C-alpha cells in the first residue's frame, strides 16, 4: 500500500452475505485502489428500516438509544477486498420514501458509530451523494477532502422531492470533487443545478479484464442476460423477442441471471410462450461468477430501458463475448465508436421486432464484420482496475498538491 | 464461544444461514432464534445450528364466531360438497372468488391485531431463547432484533458488560491479515 494515501470510503451499498451483488462496483473500486493506499477503511451504511410505516425515526427513542449503545460496542473491523477494512454500520431509517430522512439518518448513525469523532482519513470518497455523501461531509475532519460518486438510477425521483433536492445542492456545493459514472447522470445533474455543471467529472466503475474466453463464439446461439427481474430491465420484452428468433432457429437458448419480484410472472410467461425448455432462470448470481457466465455464452443481450452506466455490457466484452444492447443511456456512452466491433446497439422500443431485426443483422455479419478483441482492448484502456485506480489517485493527489 | 443469532423476523435468511454456518465452522456453539418461512428450504440452516423457532407466523387474531360459521364454514362446506360432483370446476372457481372477495377483506381487517399478537409472540420467544444467559456473544442480525431488544437487552448489557454484541458474523480484519 502507498504510505501517502489514507482513505475512507463511505457507502450505503456494499456486498454482504444477504445480497452479494449489492454495490459490487463499490467493492471493485475498493479492490482497485487498495494497493495504492496506506490505509483504506470502508464504512457501509446499510439501511435498517424500523418502526411503523410513515412514523418518524424518533417515534421510539428507546430503540435509538439501544442502537447507539450497540454501535458503540460493536465495532468489529472486517476483512474486505485488497486488504481494506470494512465497518458495517447498520443505519436505522424510518419506513418512508423521503430521501431527506435517509440522508439525515446516514449522517447521524455514522457520527454515533465514530463516537462523535471525525473520520480520521484526510481523503474521504463517498458513494451515493444524498446518503453516503452527506454522511461523509458531516463526519469528515475539517481539513479532509471529500469526493463522491453518483451511480443512482433513482436520482430523478429523488430530485423531485424538494427537501432532498435542496440537500443535494448543499452536497454539490460542499464536495471537493463530484463524479458521475455516465452521461445520463451528468446531464440530469447539470440540467437541475446548472451552476455546478462545471464541477461534474466522469469516473468509471472498474471492470475485471483479467479473464477472457479461450475462443470466440462460433455462432450466436446461447444468449445471456444478467439483470434484475424488474420492469426497467424489460425481460418480458426479451422473452418475446427470443421466442420470435427461436421460431427461426430452434437451437437458441436463453440464460437469465438475476432475480426479482417479477420472476414468477416471467417464468409463467416463458411457459405461455412455449420457450420454457429453452430458458434457464438462474436466480441471483455472485459477482465472482459473472465472468465465467459471460465466457460460457455466445451473446450478451441487454434490454434495459434506462441505465446510468452499463457495467454488465463492459463485463461481457471483458470476457470476449459480443453484445446486443438497448440504447439505454449508459451503454451508449460505453460503446460509442465501437458499436459494430462490439456487436449491435438497438433503440428502446416496445416492439420486440426491433430486437429481432438487430439480432438478425448482427448474426448476418458475425464474426467477420465484428472485432470483439479490438473493442475489448479499447474498453480495457478505459475501465480496467488499473486505469480506474489511476484516475482516483490523480483526483485525490491533485488536490493534495495544491 | 457460544453465539446466539437473534433474527425474530428472519428478514435476511440467506445471510443468516451463511453466517451461522460460518460460526459453526469456526468452532462456535451456535443458536439461532428465527421465524418459520417456507423459503428456508432454499437456504437451509446448518444441522450443527440449534434453532429456536418463534412460531409467530402461526399466530392470528381470532375470527369472530359469526364469520367463522356463516361466512366461512357453511358457504365453503356447501361449495366443497357441490365440487365433489360434476360441478367441480365452477364450485372451485366460486370458492376461490369467495375467499378472495368476502373472506380476504375480513382477514385484512384483522391484520393490525394479528400483527400486534405476532409482535408480542416474537418478543416472548426471543426472551425465552436468551433467558438462560448461556451465551457469550449476541448477533443482532436485523432491525427487529434491535426493536425487540429494548425489552431485555439494556438490562443484560448492564449486568454483563463483557458480552460480545455484533450485527453480523463475518471474517475479522485481523484474522484475514494473519492468514
């Protein structure tokens, strides 16, 4: 570890034994930068909802007092990626959808956990500004520099709440550096807070390029989706498009990695469409399994309506697997300039024939008129652990040099 | 050590199964206070783990006698009898409709009382599981463990300041460094 960089990471999202993929990109960031830090402490502010729905957090002061007492005696530093140290800080939150109360709770419980003392790291990097960012700002030492990265897919809803929007503006004002992982977030924040548009910078989520498939796929028959089973990911649309393509080629298969409330409905839909025997529902998969899954399929298919970045698209290409991806925001940016090399982009449309046509066009020109290896190398230069770590060090060190 | 995982609602079953197994692997004697749920089949608890089920999901607010007889037993009994004959299909559909539109709202109306009874049941089950004090490490595994803890934990912490309390059982940083 580098002796000059003592860093604290504050985040509401981090993998745990219950949801091993939640905030996997934050863990990837930690793993990427840990080798360049003398000390790296991660504070995971996981939301623990308490009380009746809609009741304020302080409705039952006895619960808050007990939690404060438990936090004071429960610090068991845990081992995490790259030799960094992880502190779980259960963050009691009210059962409501007001982001301002979650923002306040994050700062409050981190302060309690720290015993009222500030974070002792001179560099603090937070994820999710409304909660992790505010907690970092409110608990950093006076001379510490606080940076933050926005990843949230729910940001538009959050900014519709006046109190949360005002808090967000404060966070933007106070942060020493403010990063977004993709253009959709950049555009939304810049449009909402024009006076801070110049403050916004890009920083990527790091992707593991260490393993690639031994051979390129011969045909594009084994489809893979890695996505939560929710409305935004449009898996129903994928199933219908898959059915239409399979009518032409009965050897097609589809693997769905991911889980969600829609799973029973989607399993029923696969049966109704007559493709149940060709569709495998894997449920949630551990992030460590994703590269292997990507490498054991022929085509990564993404049907999302909206994405802030597009981690899985880069993961697919990192494994050497061509992609068929909706123009959902983050993915457009990721594949800009290498669309035809990487595979095919298609417009977000409710008509499954749009995806069918895109697949047929890609199948027609694959592999001769694609160059997945070239796309992979270009993405490696932007998103590898080494590149993303260097970007963080450049940001952290440039302020220190001033 | 003797570890008790307190998870009265068992909201995070996968984590509970993984962490209690890890604790047993590490040589600890492990007890889990958990709630029954069919999904335990998907993430079973290790057989070395002693489980104290709360039994709270079996508790419901009693149905008033009038409803039990005139809106449940009689109509569903008649439909069951009719369903044994050639009208099997329509009787089945009518039975489902009756449960959904007549009995369902009545059951929902009793839900606040059911919730209160279950809460009290969970509180008693947790208190019984820790009453003997035969443990030296408590894992408060979920928010409800803290919420219910107000009834018994503050006094226990006063009496036993050496008691270890955590929110999870995961590999410690120092243990990882030693490897």
